[in-house]
C-alpha cells in the first residue's frame, strides 16, 4: 500500500490542529450525528452533512478506507418541555410515529442526493438499537455512574465528574462546578434527579406516550444522548477515530455521549472530535426553534422571502 499523505485535523477535544493518526493504518471509523426526522431538514442541517461529505470524500481520496456511520434519530430527542419530538410530530400530523420518521427520512435522503452527497456506509436508526441502548444503561448502572428512580434512570454527573475530573466538560469547555451550581428548575422531573446536571438515560413512558419499550426499569424509552454512544460502539468499536456533528451539539449532546462511553466501559469514544460551524441567516443561527430557517427546496426554487431567485443545488453545495 502506498504511503497516505499526512493530514491535520482541528480536534475539538484538544482545541488544536493535530496530525491525524488512525487507530488502524489505512482505515478510519467516522461517526456523525444525523438528523432528527420529525420534520423537514433546513439548510443549516444540510450544511453539516455537506461539510462531512467533503471530509469523507477527501479522506477516501488520499487513500483511506472509511467506514462512515451517520444515524437517524427517530426516538428520544426531547423538547424542552419533555415531550418526545417524534410523538409530537405524530400527533400534529395524525400519523404513526414510524410513518413520520419514514416520511422525513425519505425527504432527507432526497435532499442529500440532490446536493450530490454520498450516502454513509451505515445509517443506523435509534429505534432499531433499543437492546444495545438498554445494555449500555445497565453497564453504566453496574459501574455506579447512574441511578434508577421511579422507573427512569439518570446519569450521575457529579459522581462521574468527581471520579473522572479530566473528562466531563473537556470537550465543550464547560466548568463542572458551574454546571453543578446551575439551577434548571424549568426542566421536567427535577425532583427525581439527585442533581440538576444529571441527565436521563432511560425515561419511564407516561400513559399517552406512544413510543415505548420494555426494560428492567420500566416501559419507557432511551434518553436522546444514548443512541449515539450505543450505535458508535456497535459499528466502530469502543474507541474509534473521528466523531463529528454540528457545533451546537457539543453541549450537552456530545459531552454526555463522552460521559456515557466512559461511564459504561471506562474508555474514550473518539480520538478526534470535529464540529461544523453553524449556518447564519441574517446574522442569527439558522434553527427551527428560532424560526429562522430556509428549506433547501426553497433555495433551489427561489420560493422564499429570504432570496430573490433560485440557485442550482451545486451552487448551494459549493456555498456550504
Ligand atoms: Zn449524536
């Protein structure tokens, strides 16, 4: 095999550009957090996936064999009020949750194809990996970094941070003492948690909650952060090369992923963390919660108050 030219990566974990060293010569395992399929993707979401498509293609171009895993979040991504995004989408559209997930997964794939991005090597769904997530909850409990209460299971952030002082907060730059001091009374189930910084890894389903699975703790569903820890471990191993995602996922999602991986096996998940920056629209982050989004199709057709004409998908890809 010919020599692969060295490449430098800006590693969010160290905050530095580093010469990339794969775990296995010539091969790379890369995990990128995929979309939550409860409504149409907007251009900000697409930008992250276009960025990682460029990275994926470049790594293959210089000679690496890359296993690129990008998940589909079809359960567990909670709204601020604690309602599952999938269940909420289902109720609004009067559809089965899986029908909603299917509809928006197909829509996402269509846009990714129009933007000329390559599909990942594996595209696992959170709902297809409930046993793996339940096993991980058990492993975290066995190692003493979680506690079960009233059918839900919470990750014990203060205990984990005390015993692993260099881990929690390193990726996102959060100071653990400040997190522990923060009051988050607006969040649901505060009374069940030992500490406000703790986060749910298994949630007992309420009567009206449609998406639910049996477990030793309750009929419930996994916490949002858990799927990526469980699926990256399953397809890339306990420690792998690159973990990517949008910059807004650094905290809490990625920080909690790191904690879960450490908490379940005592190992660091990815050696390199890469974050794509946020797309701005009129100076503000493009996000659904801000009501500040443009759909890719609107940009292609020009049918949006934000643009005066349509653009070719390749122009949009290049701009990203
Ligand atoms: Zn993720």
